[in-house]
């Protein structure tokens, strides 16, 4: 009987913390009893460069190589990796960005010929908020000679995502855009449990008061744990919080307007974000925030829609009964545009808007009610 085998390429711009998440996911999958291999394409390229061409390439100098030499080394490394996959089947997690932003130009990290050789079953673009990405790149020996603005990072992320999506379409492979802040089990499930049902969790965010949202978030996380126990993989849009940059920008512009003045391009704005229970403080000029504003706004919508496309269903978790235009749009996109099942958990005292009920398969009064329904209806439908 042939061994189980699956190849997943993990892309995403440098500085997104992708490899660390891959290692954590691989360790978890191994604890589950799966044979998982991790490969960084750069490591294979460094070996080829030394053994075949006598070149000592490092992460600091590899992108300075002539384009033709870089391509030759990459092709040989990809071919060797494919031979390894064929000789030792298993679950392979391969790390390589599809693009590199270096010296003001875009350099290809993977092309169609490469992926046709590797024959991946899935592509995962790992993304993170632009704020920590900028910090990581500034402290990384490979990237510290480069100077990135928030707009550079957001632009690179968009080009990376678009290129990988095209490669996935060519290969007819699964395609995911997943925030690094998702727990390792999400990445592990995508690699070794592709048959598990996947759900996009939609809920109100923008107009919920901070004190109310903190309590709501704790309940939401418990609900996610219950869904995980049922074998449902959850895509959570709250794993990206860079929208706070838009709020900081708007607050400053409103303040300047009330003072009867134009915003000062060089004035520094302070943004506070909590990651893993620790508050981080970031400082940017008004000009830098204003420059990245339209990219972040557009990418928030596109990224959430991409997660809906990759999911089997949309679960709307709104125990507060708070109307949300964003939630309504996600319901309509999932139900009407993509034809997916949409389940609404509505805790409001009154009946939800017709723009909610028209775009869902079934409505529930509580999360507990949905969980019981999911045990007998949702999970069996997707083979769980």
C-alpha cells in the first residue's frame, strides 16, 4: 500500500514569521503520528551552489547573484527536492516566497516551471500585520540593508499573494491566505487533514466598543475551541489587526480638522497594539500612514473574501445582535456569490435584518444550539 503523500508550498513575504509557524505545525502533526518533512528552498540552493559551482551563498548575498545564475541554481534545487519527494513519500512543507523585493526591484522566487516540477497539492500564503513585519525586516541580517516603508511591505504582500494565486490556478491546487496569528493546528490541519471541513468565522468588529469586544472575544475563542473539537478548521479574520492604523489615521485627521489645520506630513502618530498579551507601541509619520491607508483597506476586504473562498461554509457569530455591514457583505458573498452554506448565530432580542436572514441557510439563537446542530448535520455533510 503506497504511503500517504502531500506537498504544500508555504509562500508569503519575508518577515512574516512563516518558517517558525511551519516548524510549530510540523511538530504538532508529528505528535499526531504523521511523517512530515520541512524544506527551505534556500537551504537546497545553498547546497547546490557550493557543490556544483563552488559558490558560498548566504541569505545576505543570494539576491545579489546574477538573475541567470540564480535561476539555474534554483531549478537544480527544485529538481533535487522533487526527486526526494518521489523517493521518500510523506507530507512535505516547502518554504519559498514567490517574490522578493530587493534593491527596489521584484525578484522571482518561484515560477510556473518550478511548481510544475514540485507538483504541490496546496499553496499557503502566510501573512502578518505590516507593523511587526517592518520590525522583523529591520532586525534581520538578510534585510537590514534594505529600507522598507509600510507601503512597500503592503505592496509586496499584495504582489506575492496575486502571483501565488495565479500559480495555484495553473496547478489546480488548493489556495489559502492565512494570517500567521492563526494557531499552529490550522496550518497542520491544512497539511495533513485536507478533508477536514473549513469554516470562515464572521462577526462584528468595527462598531463594537472596546470593553464589550474584549468580553466578546473571550466567548468567541471558546466557541472556536468547541468547533475545533468537532473537527472544523476555523479561519478567523481577527488574526490581523493592522486596521488600527486606519483608525489612528482617521482620529488624527479629525483632530486636525477640528483645530482648523491641515495634517502635518512629518508629525509622528503613536499606535498601540496587543500581541500575545503584550502591548506593542509603533510610531509612524502621518505621511507614512496616509500612504499605506488605501492598500490596507483594500487588502482587508480581499483577504477576508479569500478565506471565505477557501472555506466550506461561513459561520456568523453574533451573540450581541449588533448590525454589521461587513458581516452582511460576507454573508452575501458566501451565500449568493459562492453558493456556500451560511449559518447565523444571532443573539439580539429582535429579529435580524432581512439582509441577514436572506443570505443564510439556518438561524440559531445561541452557540450551543449551533454546536448541537453541527454534530448531526454540518460535520457529517463534510465527512467529519
